[in-house]
C-alpha cells in the first residue's frame, strides 16, 4: 500500500506538475475516480459496472473538467511524458483502493494507516538521500508549520478516514472523492482568496452534483417509489 498509494503516485505527480498546468492536472487527477470504479469492477463481484455507476462517474468527471475549464483539455498531449506520469499516478491510486480492500479487510484503520505510511517512508528515505542528499533542518517556522499540516491533517488523519470509508463503501466508491478535489479548491479560492467564480464553475458544480446524485442512487429510488404510489 505504501508503494501503490504513496511512493508511486506522489513521485509521479511531483514530476508531472513541474511542467503540466494546474487545470489539466486537476482534470487528470479526477480520472482517479474512473480508474477506481473500473479496477474495482474487475476485481470484486459486488462492485460490477451498472449503467447508473457508469453514467454517474462520466457526468462527474465532465463536471470537474467544466469547473476547471474545458480549454485545459486541449493542452493534453499523449506524447507528453509528464502528462502520462500523472495518468499513471491515478492508475496507481485506483489499484491501491482495490489492493487495500483485498488484503486489509478486517484490519483497523489505525494499523492500516500506520503500516502504509511506515512502509512508504522506509522506501523513500534512502531514495531521497541518494538523489537529494540529507534533509535540511534549518527551515523557517512557517515551513515547519506547513510540513506539520501536510503530515498530520492532510496525511495521517486523511488516511484514517480513507481506510474507514474503504471498509464501509468499497474501493470504487472510495476514490470518487477525487471528483470533489477540484470544486473544493475552486470554492476555497473564492471564499478565502477572493477569486471570482465564472459561469463555467457553477455549471461544473451542477454537473458534478448530478453525477454524485446518480451514483448515490437514493434519489432515483425515491422518485421511482413516488411514481408507484
């Protein structure tokens, strides 16, 4: 898990974002949801494809693309190693979700998170030292604060939730959260940094909401029941 969910995707995303625009990276990252559903359907019988799941994921993905800006898609180049690296990272995330469900069933979220992060650390420390040398310790306080935030909240706490949701919702549903990354980032930019939201953002949010409603299925069931009354 440390290799599939940390080492491979983090390294590939870091490499890819050296040259790939943020908008296109966000759209490609949202493809994690698609890979998660596809791979889980191949591995687990109870996560097989249904027209509802396919429609929901597709609409949600296009919602993310619309919110970020469809023009970003035009910059995709299948010959770009950096862009292919980002796609490979999303595939690795998709494999990690199914691998976790297949191998860590019954293991507590705390143990799973600790084991995964310890494993990835043991892999990355010697590689980092060999490539970049010793890690500098004379950092500014705000840098240490940023590292603490990323380590404790965005990683440790996030992975506790990751494994708890995995146990309850399944591998395919777990990775649908990547559809929400771009809209949340856009919304935070608007509320905290005062960035303007254009019409495409609202249209994208609407498509994303529709996709998630279709995936959830409860609204459709409720509507069908009301028609039968």
